[in-house]
C-alpha cells in the first residue's frame, strides 16, 4: 500500500470522502491538484453544493431525481422567484438555453415563466422527487411569490424535507403573496433539530395565526435554535393586538439563540423581558410595536385612540446587565431606551450598538427626541449607526424589516 495514490480508490470511496468537504474554496483547491480530481469535482461538487433556482426549473429537478449521487452533493437549496441566470452554470446544461421542456424562456438575463399556474403542480412533484435524494441537505430557503399548496398535505415538499433530509438545520420561508397560506397544516411545523427558523409571509388570509403547533416544534424539538424570525401579515383593527406568542414561543429557552426578529405578533411586557433575560447571547434583536405591550382599552365607536392608551406606552422593566452581547437593535424609541439603559450596565467602557428606530407616525415624534437625548447623555453608548424606519399608522401594507 506504500505509495498508493488516493486516486486508485474506487470513485464511490472518493465521493464519500469529498462529501465531508463543505467549503467551496476547499473543493476548488482540490480540483486544481490534478485533472482526475477536476473531472470528479467540476461541476458535480463545485456547483452543486449551493443551488439557487426557481420552482419552474423542471429540467434541474428531473436530473436530481434521476441522479441520487449528484443530489447528495447539495447542501443548500434556495427556491426563488425570477432571478438572473448564472451564465457559468454548467451543472444543468439544458437550463442554459431555450429550455422548452422546462416551460421557461430565458430572456436577457432573466427567466420568464410561461403558463405558470398550469405548471406549478408538475414542478412541485419533480422538486419533491429531487429532495427525496438530498440526504445531505442542511439548508432550505423558499423565497417566492408562489405558495406550495398544490399537493396533498401528506405528499408535499415539507413532508419530503422532514422525512428525507435528516441533516436539515436551516429552514427559511419567505412567502410574498396575497393568497391563503396552508403551511400551518403541513409538516413544516414538524421539523426537528433546526438551528435557523425564519418564517415571513404577506398572506393575511390565515389571521388569526395559531401557534399551537409551531410552539411545541421549536420548544421541544429544536433545542439548538440560534436564529428565530417571525414576520407575519395580518389586518387587525386599530388597538387590537395580533396573535399572542407569550406562551407558545416566548416560553421556549434556547441557550444558543443569537438573533430574534418579531413582527405582527404580540406578547406581554413581562413575558418578553423574561425571555430576553433568559437569552443573554442575543446579538441581533428586532421587534415592532405589537411586542411587549398591552392592548388598548375598549373605545366607543366615535372615540379616537388616546396617546396614553397606545401599546407604545408600555414600559419594559429590564434588569440591569440585560443583553450584554447586543450589537444590533431595531424597535420603537421607548423600548430602545428601556433596553439600552439596562444593557449599558452589563460591561464597563464603551458599547457600540447599531440602532434602527421604527416610527409609527411621520412628523415630530417626542419619543424619538427622547431617544436622541438619551443617546447624547450616555457617553458610554456609541450608536454606530442610526436609521429611521417611518411608517404611517394606518398603512398595513408596510413591513418593518427589509
């Protein structure tokens, strides 16, 4: 065995060794060592590690469904809407030209979908067959103006991800549609061992949102959660809060949580502060005016909301030294003062924090002025950047996070 080249091993063994290499730079360097490794790695490994394709790329899903060895090379899969076509992509040659059997046409740098409504069910079926072979998939991102609803709940993409991708740790869903989202009835809420869970939707048809399934999934089956983003859409009457996550979500404890974003959900101030106290590792924190507040009192039909009854008026009784690792904060002026005043006591010396202040009204804002005065008076606080996110109070279409 002395002097035996590694290339003398069967291809299956070499593939198994290469499967342990996730860094694209490492793959490229190995491909440069010999023609044999180049032919083995390019493009089946170098281009397959991270795929970014539209749902209607049926030729790609067909290739992956019929080539399990290639599908096992995929680590990250992003399903997107129309996007620029990578001219250097050679993994799926048919996708580079006039891909008629994909029912898409390549324009000047973009994909144009032809008769998309008819093709979505076939595309989902092929995508599900491809995912069945992606045993090493670790990240799945859905960012599209389409909703995966054409297949039966027990035979859809989410079910396939849960059953065929045991290494999946990052799940990100960004729906951009006015239709009805059926995700709450699907196996997307039956995942385990996630470290990243992002759910953003512009669909308001499911309001009020029910967190009775999502809560147990995150609390009981995802103990290593590091990133939690819930950005929902809902049309609720002025003064009425959206779904309360105090018990379903904020009762969870994740020692490694570092990023939290909450929008169009609500909680009591006590539950929110208790949650922050239990997660000192949070680095990025963003929440809108619905979080950590009480609902406004019932008003008469002809009575307008009064400033003192606004949910913004609820203070946060933060403990000293809360959030010692905070670096980025997005919230309204009042909570920003409460949190920063407490977190400044966590370390000696300067604290550099990037702050975005979300304003529900345009024009002169006393709370913003109070925050600016607070920042000037506390010399230990160095606001590395300050950005204002303006929002008219009755404009429900605006979203806080971009």
